[in-house]
C-alpha cells in the first residue's frame, strides 16, 4: 500500500485548540505512525490532551518539550510528562547527567527518551552544529532510544545517524522547512520517522496531505 522504504510518519501536531487537535489526529491516524506534541498544544490545553489523543487514535504520543535543565529539574519534568506520554524529547547540550536523569525516569516507566542533536532550523548552524557529533556520541553511549536530526541537511542527518547507530532517528524539516523527502528517505530506514507538521495540519485537507506523504514513504 505504501512506498518501499517503510519509514514511519510522525505528525507534529502544533495546533493550539483541543477540538482541532483531536479532529486532525483522528482524521490522519490511518496514515500516521506516531504523534508529536509540544508546548503549543500542551500549554494551550494541559497535559490531559495526551490521554485524549491516545484514546481517540490508539497512537503513541511523544512530548517534544526539548527539556534542558539540571538533573533534578529534568527528573521532575520527565516524571510529570511520562505519566501521560510514551516518550519525551530532551536537549543533549545540557550534558550526560541531565539526560541520564530523564533516562532513569523513563526506564522505570518503560517509556522512550529522544535526544536532540542538530536542529533543523538555520540558527542551528550557529552553535549546535559544532557539537552535534559529540551529542550523538553521548546518545550512543547512554543508549537512549532515539535522536532528533535534521531533514533540512541530509548529509548531516546521515553523519549523525551513523554515530548514534543503535538509536532510531526522528527527523523534522520536510514540508514547511523545505527539506526534500526523497533525499531523507535515502538516509532513513524502517526504524526511523520523518516528522511533518504544518504541511499536514495547515493543509485544507489534513487527511489527504498525510496520505500524500505516507504513500511516498
Ligand atoms: P513543521 O511544521 O516544520 O514541524 O513540519 C516540525 C516540528 O518539529 C519540531 N522541530 C524540531 N524538534 N529538533 C526537534 O527536537 C529539531 O531540530 C526540530 N526542528 C523542528 C518543531 O517544533 C515542530 O514541532
């Protein structure tokens, strides 16, 4: 039914209205493998939105909070988030103790930790890019579940993926940020996810948009 690479589709559901979020999540769920929500939706509606999306779609929900604090604060954020979500995204630049604090909470709850390496936006080349390989090495050493790496720079995506070799990759940048899907599919495999947000939820027909991407994958 779908393309040959079988890379998974993660919907970035950054709308700020509960009804709209649930409607789009339900409408697109046939073509979506995982749903990522972040501050826009959770600050607008509360953490219970996670349970509501899970109930209405049966999909895993990953919280993109890009947690970046000292270990004891990271631990509290992870505890609250992972009482609802299936996984949490944290920043790697805060260091291995901060990431480990989240991993400890996640392991006890059988949930996933995904570490940001190089981000997909232009500003990521100013600072983050210089240490992205080091963060990928840390992710590999700590045996985190997944890493975030950019679809806007497929050559960097390939390099970072080759370092954190046992982690799955979730990769934003296709669609609104201009990343090219076929270039990205040459790098990713069936354990990995392409993240797409605005190009789906801002489309007048989100279901068709999700289908359009999924059948190419
Ligand atoms: P769009 O609308 O651009 O949404 O398709 C992309 C989604 O991914 C998030 N994003 C990132 N998350 N590292 C991350 O952890 C990144 O480099 C990155 N770039 C984009 C963005 O917040 C949105 O939810």
